[in-house]
């Protein structure tokens, strides 16, 4: 086992590390089905995707922390591990006695391929003229991203990457999305560009925000770009009405229960997909109470952070009870914004037993933290979940 740990550690820390996959669970009943580690732009970190039976968890972690705290544990849970670098592939096979067999083979790449792998492949590449990026001020007229806007450029591409994961293989003809709290609408314009110009779909998007001057500015840019079915309207989330079918609902950094209003809108319109980055979780802050965690909750900053975690967990569990598969994903790095947890939700086939189990788990969680959230009240009132069990 120690040789396997050393082999994987060496490959993870290698300059050309690309991917590491733990698969074939030793226990067929275990919830964790596989683990996929991928390289990110920071060479000291990796993206970890934990593929569970009912959902996936994705986060960025430090390589040294993974090696110290998780590597040996995963080697006791899975029969296989495959590590890929630019120059080699290493396969580790684990038997029931936890003895390992290590197989390594080198891979050949020409110089052009190596150069290509060093370059991050964006859906919106730097150096290629993109009219909407120029119009919103992220890119210069020469097609290169402005140095002061590179963080925003990466955020836009990260957003599109997460959207593309949902729709890359889907054949769509007509598509309607709603973006609540769109603000300056960098991501709204990106979403319209993705569906209209990359997917070539008959797309219509409505962006909603409370700032009238922002709405006017965004409508002007949409007109200049000939984005004919992109419109921006002024108003509150809970006041917005539409008779058109809604396929996709997005809201990033909508404050407090405004995220819940966006979730309710999506459920009322039977949206198949949703993406939320919640913000300012005030509602449960004063409600939060847990005797065993009193030493944590007495500190304001710890209470704020725990409130955010409890609120997002509450939303995730209630959405599962409503028939959605929910992934919690790190949207951007913490250096860009502390509000970096994205909930990506996909409607799955109706399963009453699974929904009941999710609701039961939610009720236990609710009792544990002594919370009574607005979202649950509305879901019961509108009969998305049962009033009584």
C-alpha cells in the first residue's frame, strides 16, 4: 500500500499531472462511487469531483492536503486508480488484502500537442474577437482581453463551462432562460451568445434587475449587438410573470430569500435546469441554534459562515425532495469572491420514494439546527412537498 501511495503522490505533484481517477468500489453498497481529480491553473491545487449515488460534490483542494488526509482512505475504498500525466499513465490495482499492483506506461506526444495542452481551452478564447465581450468592456477591439478584466473573463468562461456540461450533448430547437438579479449582465450576454452562436438554438432570455439605469444600459447593448430575443426588465423576482415555457433559471448573488423566490419561480414553471449562486444568507442567522455547536455559533464570523452552509444545505435537500439532482460546485476561486458556491440542479424522473427519503432527511436536518425557512413554508403552501408526513 505504501508503494501505491508514493506512486500516486509523485504523479499528483508532477509538473505534467492531468487526471487521477479512483473507481470500482470495494463495497458495492458504498455511497461514494468514484473520485476524479483534475489539474487546475494553480499547480498546487486540484479539482476534486466526488461522485456519489445521488449527487456529485465538486471542490478545489490543495494537493498536499489531499495526499495527507484522503489518499490512503480512497485506496482502501476502491479497487482501481488511474493517474495520467503528460508523459505517463500509472494504473494501481488493489486486492482484498489491500496489496497493490502498479503498472506504468509512457505516452508519446509531439511538440504541437504539448503546447496545446499547456493552453487553457476556453469556450471564449482570448485573442479571438468576440463582439459581446467587446461591447461589455471585457475585451479590446483587437480581440485580446483587457488586463484589468481577466478575472471577469475567467469567470464568464467558468460559467459557460458549467452550462456546457448540461447542454453540450442536447439537441435543442427552442430555448427560454430567465436570469434573476442580472446586474450588468456579463453572464446573461454570455449565455445568449452560447446558445445563439455556439449551439445555434432559437434562444430567448429575459434578465431581471432592480436598477433601472442598468436595465436601460443592457437593453441598449443588446440592441447594438442585434441580440433580438434578449431583453431586460425592471422589477422584483417575486413579481415577474411570463406565459412562456421556461427551460433554465439562473440567479447569481441574489440576496437572502431572493434566491428562494427564484427557486419557486423555476418550480412553478417546471424548469428542467437551474443554477444558483446564493448570497447574503440573513434569514436563518438569528434562527440558527444547536446546543452541541454553541461554542461555534457564539462567534459572529463563524455563525455567518455556518448560516451560509446550513442555508445552502437546506435548499439542496428541499430541491432533492422536489425531484432535482443537485450538485454543489465551487464557481470561482475565493480570491475573486467569497460567495463562490454554485448549486446546479437538474430535474430527474419522478420517484416518490426518493423524494420522501430526501424530505425525511431534511426534517432531521431542520430539527438539528432549529430552523423554519421561508422556502419550506412556500413549498408546502404551493404543494411542491407534502404538508404533513
